[in-house]
C-alpha cells in the first residue's frame, strides 16, 4: 500500500499475512480431508488419531464404480491370482465385485448418477445462457416498456425458495409425466438460471459500446447480423463466465433433484448422501464420489476467479 | 470475414429497412424468456394458490374440497410452525453474523500487499462454489464424536455436535459459515479496494488512530456493499434447506424449508403445505424487495 512503512506497520503486516495463511489452511482443511480420504484404504479412514500420512491408493475409486458384496469366505489362491489388479484391491478390502451370470462387472449406482448430472447441467446451461443472452441484448439495446419492473420480475423468480416452487411443479409434472425425467430437471434448472443469466449478461452487453453495432448497421449489416457477428464475439468472455456459473448452480442443486427424481434421472447430489444409510458407511467410497463430483467445480472456480465477484452479485458489482 | 460480409451487403439500398425491424427483434428476444418464466414459475404458483384453499392430499385419490382460509388459519395458530420460524430466525442470525465477522475480518487482513494474494483469494473462495449437499455430507465425518477431526484438532474429546439437540443448529451454522464467509469476504474486498487511498493518507497526516480511521473512513465507505452481502445472505439463510436436511434430523434444526418439505412430501398434506409455501413466499418476496431496492441505490452512486 504505502511506500514508506514504519517498523510497527511492517510487523503488523507480517502478522496479517500469517493470519491469512492460517485462515486459508482452516478453510481448505475440509477439502483436503475429502481428497485425502478418497485415497485411503478403508481401515485408515476413521482412525484415532486421524491418519494424515499414508500410502495413497485408488481402491476407493474401484469400489465407487462397481457393485460389491461382502466376502463370506476368502477367495482361493487361484481365484485371487486370476483376478485383475483392481479386483484384487476389492478382495483385499474383504469384499468381492458382483458379476452378472455372464461374468460382466456390475456397475454401482454412481456412474449413472454422474452422467445424469452431466446431461441435466449441460443442457440447462446451454438453454439458460442462450435465452439469457438474447433477452439481455433486448433489454440492453432497445427501449422496453416497464423495463425496471420486468427486470425485477425476472430477478424475483430466482429468489423463490426451491421447496415452494417444487410443490406445484411436482403436481404438474405428475400430470404430464415429467417426474423422474431429465427434461423435468432441465426445465426447472433452466428457469432457475435464466434470471441469473439475463442479469449477468445484461451487465456484460451494456459494456460493449453501441457504436460497434451502429457502425455495422451503417455498413449494411442487418440487426441480426450485427448481433451475431459483433455483439456475440465481443461478449464471448461474459457468455463463458455466465455459462460456468449456470453449470455450477445446476450441478450442485439438491432440493429439486431430491423431490423430482428418484431412480432414472437422479443426479449425484441426492444420491451421494443416500449412501450414508444405517450402519457404518465406507467413507473412502463416499469421499471418492465426492472428490470426483467436486473436481469440475474446483477447476471452474479457478478459471472463473476474475469473474466471481460479478457473478455472485448478479452483475451488480463490477471490477 | 467482416469485410466480405460488408461488400456483399453493400449492393443493397442503404435506406431501405433490412432484415427484421428492431421492434420485432426486441420482442423475439425478450418475450420467450418472459413466457418461459411465467409458465414455469408464475403459473405453478397460481396453481398452488388454488390448492392452498383445499384439503387436497397428493397421496390419495380423493378429490380436493374447498376449505376456504382454514389452512392459513390453522397454520398461523400452530405454535409448532412458529417454532420452525423461530429456529429459522436463530439460524439466520448465527450464520449471517458469523459470516460477516469471518468474511469481513479476512477481507481486512487481505486488503494489503500480500505475496500470492490472487491465489490465496481464489483458494479461500472455493468452499462457496461447492455443492452444499455433498460437502455438507462430508462434514458429518468431520463432526463425528469419536473419529471426527474437529474434536481431535480442538481437543474436544467425544463432544456431540450433530446428535446433541442444543448443538446441532450451531453445527449446521458453522458449516454454513465455512461455506459462505468467502462470499462476504469477496464483496468486502471489492468495497475495501474502492476506498480512495488519499483518505487514508490524509488520516495519517492528521495522526488519526487506527480506530478512528476504521470507524470514520473504512466502515462508512464499505457499509453499502457489506449491506448487500448481509441482505443477500439473510435471504439465502432464510431459505436454507440442503445443509440442515443432510447434516441432522434433530427437531431443533427443523428450519421452515424442512418443515415445508416434510409437510408436502412426507406427510402429503398438499393443500396445507401450499398455504405454508405462500406464507414463506411472502416473507421471501419482502426480503427480496429490500435487496433489490438496496442494489439499485448502490448502483446509482
């Protein structure tokens, strides 16, 4: 900050830096613990004192993707030797992989839920950002009667508590057969993200000088051509940031998914907690599932870092 | 590419309107979104308003019969519903206060030249981007009385967090504070970095003490943005569902969203839950209104 610093200011600065480091460590500890647990053998996951140093292994991930059952008796040496390396890991943990009559490995519920999450999040993001960009342009460039009221209406739909919307939607979906389908969730997430997308994109498009399009219009572009060939490329960063925010929201959403899906279209957020039923859960498998589920969001957060402020404040505060 | 398009279009008359008129484009761009939101947000609400005056149960085949305002009357006279609201209010206060203290405090610490500041800020922001339900679940392991790392780290022995009715709400709030302090921090940092440096220099010349500088310069200038963060978090905490639902099933953590969920999807009192949803909705809209008014005020400056 200031170029000239007294000794006490420098000392204060050092204390502040140390404090920031400690706070960062505390904030990241749960994330570290999830990651560490995902690579632990099961017997080290819940030890006292907690196991910090261990030899990482990928058996939790093998277990995450396969259907397993408790071993009644140890496998014969021949069986053990014939098994591929990943199946041996499961044997070592006192379990065996469930195979179909023809010997195919049966998958667990996880890969399916992960795919559902991907399908629903990606489709709803494309729809919300697509529609949102058009609408934001409309509001940004044209005179709209009652613009402030319409924008407030759009924003207020985002604020509705999910459970409040879910009750009538559940009843309506039951009539039209959209419960437990991908489209059922896609529609809900698109509606939920649309308002956000309009607000955020309006901020980005407002920043593109009108003169760019006006020059193009003078040069003979139609309004549509100007929109697609000038505004869209100029807004590319904003569109990408908005898309990532919408994706993360849809990816993380829990309440709608819990209420509207149960088997076919269930996404990962309601599925992962449902594994912790009665008895002792295998925390390494839950951690592995959690780790894979959080990984895309962690990467996106890093990519988005310069737009987080804008996104979290609906474009109200810019840097 | 652009020049090619320009020359190909140049042959047409410049004065004649080309393509669609602006008004048609405006309508084409805006109306679908408005319609979509009306069909999937407003229409369902009208639908449930109708049901809120009936004794409909989605689990039975019996047709709904009109009961007038009875659901609303019963709810407003139900002391247990008020208890749910009181729990929600307590949760909002603990969790938002915690987030402001931790978030604003961290922002104050970060608002200086710090090596790797960008990286540290990004790392600090990670929790709020993660799924509440999935990460919340993992906090169950962290809070575990016998092998959780929280009790181990702080030497709390086998302290019960989630299965203790008096502690459970605090445990949920602590997880929420962990997730959302970064949000308050992010907005505070934006506010702090916008305070003109010459004000601090002037204060230093006047030999103003750190308390004077903080209360007379920093706080008043950051207050509007901090206020946005507080109202926004209040709104979200009021609606909270995921964390409390995942972490505990204590009656002391039954916030209003969870009560609503149970009433609608476990007890199948559809009509009455629609009425409760409306009561919650009116409260949320009131807070939203305050939020948007405040946002506009801040934007104008």
